């Protein structure tokens, strides 16, 4: 299991393209506007450290905001694909 180390906290924050896209999309959809509210919970230290290292985010608040934005914007392609089962005619030629 990954243990938090001092070098994790010293890593400069470089927003990844994926993170920027998630946050920009959430902002465009109005998900980041309005008043702030407080949430609380107990989260495993190793999980927080691993998420911060992977994302490059050092702030707990920014990490939670990013994680919640990813969930809010999550693609449901797999679910939609499974729902289409049996809707394509059997006689369609799918060979190239």
C-alpha cells in the first residue's frame, strides 16, 4: 500500500489535460457556480495520498471538487450499449 511521503507534498502541481477538460466542462455546465457548501467524511489517508499523487492536486478541496466533477460527468456509454442489445437487425452485414 502506498504510504504518504514528504516528496508527495513537494511535487509541483501541473494540471493534466484530462483534469483541465473535466473542470472546464463542469464549469461550462454550471456545476462549479453558486454557493459553496461543506461536506465531511473520513477518508483513508492512503487513498487520499494516492489520488493526490496521481492527479497532481495538493489541496483536499480541489481533489474533492475534481473527483465529484468526474462522477457528475461520467460517461454511461457501456450502459447505453448494453441496452441496445437485440435492437440491430440480424440481417445487417457487419463484415468489411
